[in-house]
C-alpha cells in the first residue's frame, strides 16, 4: 500500500471527522436509531446494529487518528529542534531528545526541575528571572508608571524595557 496515499487519506478523514457537521450527522444517526427502537421492539438485532457500527468506526478511527498524530508530533519535534538549533545559547544536546531512553529523559527532566526550583526560589526572594510574567517587582514598576501617567502624562523613563534592561 502506498504510504503517501494513506497519509493523505488519514489526514483528510481526520479533518472531516473533526468538523461540527460530522458530529451533527453522528448525533442524528444515534437519534434515528433510538427513535426506530419501538418499531423493531428493541430487538437484539436493533441493538447489534448500533453496537457493531460504533465498534467498527471506533476501531478504524483509532488508526487514522494515530497516523495523523504521529505526523503532527514528528513535525512539531522537527520545529522544536530547529528552534533549539537556531537559538544562541540553547543546548544542542536537547536536539532529538524524544529518541533517548527513559532513564536519560529522567536525568534531563531532573536537571530542568532543579533549575525551575532554583528560579522560583530566587523569585520569591526578590530576584528576577528572564521574561517571567510573575516577577513581583515588575508589578510595582507598572503601578508606578500608571501613577505617573495619571499625574501628567508619559515620562521618558516609561518606555518598555529592553531585554538587557530587564536583566
């Protein structure tokens, strides 16, 4: 089987099944099935129709969705790898990290958890963290700027700080 054909088919079908109209059709089919229950005296065959239909659709959709998810994840990993590669100061050892064994991933995770813990501790003690939206002293500076603007307009020092000034 041609894998490009399957990828295109899986992508198309995943897109179509995720649309609101498809959901409405599915709900309509369930409602029609439910309404026909009295006509078929809620027989075993009547119940088997919905059970078999939903089982088959679910079984096939698992493979289609997984195919689409695998391609999306691979594309995202490539994009993340490119960002790491392109950023000066980024750790290139993090490229293709998803291919490592679990023990190596755990080791990397622990290192980053420790860095995060140290950064949060520093923030609580009044330090700063690059580009953190939760730095308390920035809130104080924002309040001072708002007060200055209310009193007489924008001050020369009110321009947004550059990255170097924030650090």
